[in-house]
């Protein structure tokens, strides 16, 4: 590693690709991001018109036949993971449904899954065509204007979206604003931790670039949420729900195994560390 100095302070060079493209890490906030960095307007246009994942449902619409099948399966299949474990985080709702927002919801397949599990679920997605599909085909509560995000949510869920954002600090503030005082922020992202890099150097290199300007690691979350309770796990696909159940929700826990390709971060951003729930 080498150090880079600039007008905004000191950065560590983590990796270089394509001559001019660098992955750098801020020594202050611990954010790893691609340099040069894109602005919001570029990303907004990119995700409206160009971005597409080669397979799966993230950026591709199912035809009517497939949509019927996955609806009958309650939006859980080999391609659509079960995320209903996030509803179990909320323990004080009595008979009221858990209010969840999926931030970066694509066409709303997780929103639909959570609704079928009994949640009051809504979603935000920057792509208008994705939002329109989810609203027209499934009647979901989706918006593409972040200012229309509802408040008073118990959980804000963000799966593999934070790596695309131009301003993560703005997103974190948005999450705090739309959650209740006891609400949970749940982030799933590709693991940018050094232990994963050592274990899978090729996959690490392929995990950041044009579509993925941010590559978050354990250091980032531990630094930016040092005053909040949190749980950090890594996994190669399904996360350990027993570990999630064992977490007391008022302290900080970091897994000893940081080599999984995917990182799960759960925090209560509006609650101070070790505070006692009423």
C-alpha cells in the first residue's frame, strides 16, 4: 500500500486497474472508493439507461409466466433469497405490521416478499422503469424520488445498493431520518475487507469498478457507527440467522470470520451504544 495526499487529506492506495483507475481508502472515514469518482447526475443517467446485470432478476423483468411462478413461491427461490429474517429484528410491534423500506429495490421483488410475510413494505429505486413495473404488475408502493420516502419506518433495508451511490453520507442521513428512534438499518454489500482480499484476490479485484464505485469494509462501518450498537457478519450466500437472533441489539459484535464475499451490517443508527430499550 502507498499513501496519496490531496486537498481532502490522506488516502491509502488499495489497488489499481486500467492504468488510471484506483481504489483508494480515506484514512479518516475509512471509505474505499474508486477514483476518479462519478457525480450523481452521471449515475442517475447510467442506471436509467445502461446498467444491467447479466442474469437474475435484479435488473431484468420476469415475463408474465415467471412472475406468476415466483408470486406463488412468495418471491423466495434459488434466485430470490429469503430476507424475511429482517422482520424478526423488531420485537415490540405487538399486532402492528413491521414498517420496512427497501432502498434500491429494483422492481420490488423484496418489497413483495416482505409484504407477503406480513410487513408494511415500501421501496425506493432510482430507475423509473423499475418503479413503474413494480407498481403496474404488483401494485407495490414504490417511489423513484428520494424526497418521497416515507418516515416512521422500523427497518430500512439496503441490499447491494450502497456500492453504487455517489454520496454515502447523504444516504446514511436519509436512513436516520426515515427510521424511528429504535429503528434498524440493514445493509448487505460486497465485502471489501482485507481478509476477503487475501482469501479471494481475483474476486476482490473484480468487485469494484465502473458500476461499483464503493467497496465497503468492516473498518468503514465500525468507524462511522462507533457510537451505535451494531452487528457485522460475512457470508458466501446465506447469513447466520442464529447469530442475528443471539445479538442483544444494544452492543457491538463483529464476526471473527471476515472472509465471506458478502458483508451484512445491522445497526440502530438513532440509538446510542448500550442504551436500554424502554
